[in-house]
C-alpha cells in the first residue's frame, strides 16, 4: 500500500513539474515510465542483468545509451526495498567493506588536498555509480540465476562482435571497437564474455545448446582478432589454460584414442585462426620482441608512450607518495611533461592530455600509495573469494556452483590483468564481479545444493 501511495505521489509531482517545464509534451510518458519502475521494483534482478548486458552497447547507433542511466533507477529501487524492509539488510555483508572504506577515505582526502578539484568531479561521479553497482550486486545476487546472466552477456557481446567485424576496416586504424571507442577496452569485454561462454559450453548437457554456444565462442574469438589487441589474446590464452586446470579431472579421463581428435581439432582451429588474423596483428606481436632490447618510439610508438606514462607516474609518486595529486590530475601532469609533446601526433597538440593506460599506476599517482594499494588489495581479495568459494563448493559436492565461481573468477582475473593496460577504475564489470565474489564466498559456506532450474537463483536464499 505504501508503495502504491509513493508511486501515485511521484506521478502527480512528475506530471506537474513536466507540464510547468520546457517540454510539457513529455508528461504522458511518465505513466509508462512509472509502470516500468513498478515492474522493476518487483523484479530488480532484471535491472541488474540489463546493466551488465548493456555495457558493450554503450554508444550504439548514435544513441546516448549508458549503463549508468539504467543503474540510477536500480540504485533507487534497491534503496527503497531496503528502507521498506523488502530486502534483507544482511545481504550487504562483505569482507571487502573494510578495504573499500579505507580506499574511500584515502580517495576523499586526496580530493580535499588536490589543487585541481574540478578535475575530480567526473571521477567521483563514475566511482559513485561503480559503488552502486557493487551494492546492487550484493543485494540482488541471491535472487539471480547466474547462468542466465552468463547467457545474456555472452550473446550481447557476440552481437557487437558481428558489428565490429564488419565495421573494423572503416575505423581510423583498422581495429575493431564495436560500439566503444577503445579497442583494448573492447577486448576486455570480449575476454570476460569468453570466460562466461566457456562455462556454458562445458556445463551444458544438450548437444544443440553446446553447438550454439560454440558458435558464439568462435564469434568472440573472431571479434578479438579484429581488435588486434595483444593483451586481449594473451588473456584469452590464459583463460583457456585456466579452464584446462579447472577441468583437469575431465581431461585426465581422456583415452589415448581421443588425443588424435583433440590434436586434429587444435590444428584446424590454429589454421583457421591464423588465416583470419589480420596481417597487422602479426606485426604488433612482433614488436613485443623489441622489449628485450629496449623499444624506441620509432619501432613501436605505442610501447614508447606506455613507457612514458610509467616514468611520469613514478615521478608523481616520488613527489606525492601519501595522497597523490588528486583524482583526474594525471592527464594534467602528463601534459606538462616533455613526453606529451614528443609523443603527440595531432597537429594542433590536442592530444597532450593523456591517461596513464594503467589503472594501478594512475590510482597510485592520483590518490597516493596507500589508496592505490587498498584498491589492489580489494581486487586480490575478490580473486581469493572466488578461489575459496570454488574450494568450498567442491567440498560440499556442488561442482556446478564451483564451476560458476571458477569462471566468474576468470572474468575478474581478465579485468585485473587488463587494468595494467587500461585506465578504468570504475568499470562495471570490475565492481559487479567484486560484489559477486563476496556473495559466492558467503554462500559457499551453506549446505550443498543441487543444480537449480534456469528460473531459480543459483543458490538458496539465506534467512540469517
């Protein structure tokens, strides 16, 4: 009854404000908007699934689509459900909170001491939504079937890969970016989806479903090849090796007669991959050999720029080790260095302000060593949560949930590695997976369960 009264009051207030505003024609849209809000209030899990699924579609078709626009009403709904006691408060429990609170304290002090406080506003905005994603994940995971989420993410990223493969030749550098701007960030999204689709392939009994997810996996691999991301391919290989380790008991059951088929499949797959790989991709991998002899900007400008980011970041840490120079100040500091002009390729010098392309270095230089270490520690604890959850589920005889934890952990590992090459501390995938790690670790201590139907949550709802 209280919820109906709140929705009615919101409808009246919204209509009045819209009619008095510059766009009164939008007033009729408030009714379907409130209807959608009420539906989402009853089924908030689908809101979280939509937030995670829409990440690779941000900027699609020139429409201003963003995960934050979907996350904002979801945060409001979760808050209302918590206030109205429709959501158990104990779901907020997480072993990450002490580290995250310390990180936020360091972040706040760094903003307070910064000489460029306006530069911190966009970072504070993104971080607030990232924390909102973490909280929503903690609150809603108990009602979610994670296999369904994996399906949405894998299928959604595969759709963007089909678009990226067709549009890659039309981009400035010929690298696929999907609907995003950075090919390396797009490679990160593909690798996370790859870890999830591997779980669907290896844990599906239906041959038809396994074939469908196998095709989607090939689409993801093709999309990654078109990004020409060196780090993306290395991370994907790491995911495959980790899957072999996770399913080592199944691999050990292979009989000698099966190895011939395995080798034949590997040879065919390698041949197809080499044929589909763009020629520039070989050149980008060959340039990595220059690292041993010291790459110069003329041999590989990308490696030269990344080395300059580390030098500038190290100088900032040396001068401001405790609180850094403030969030958002690395591009300002880099623009003031000699490297900015040396590595500028725009005639008007509009590219002097560059991020560190290394989340850890940028965090340490902007908010100080303590805050940066706490950020790293949060990721390490998240990885440990997945590992411990997998072990606990295996002890309980629940291999299905153990595989869920293993593949989600591989997704977080992919994000953690990619943050060495990207600057995105507010990544929705990162904070969702951190929240998921806390939930699985907490629930792995409950009694063993059987594999649930797709319409039910992965794990039973707790009452204590």
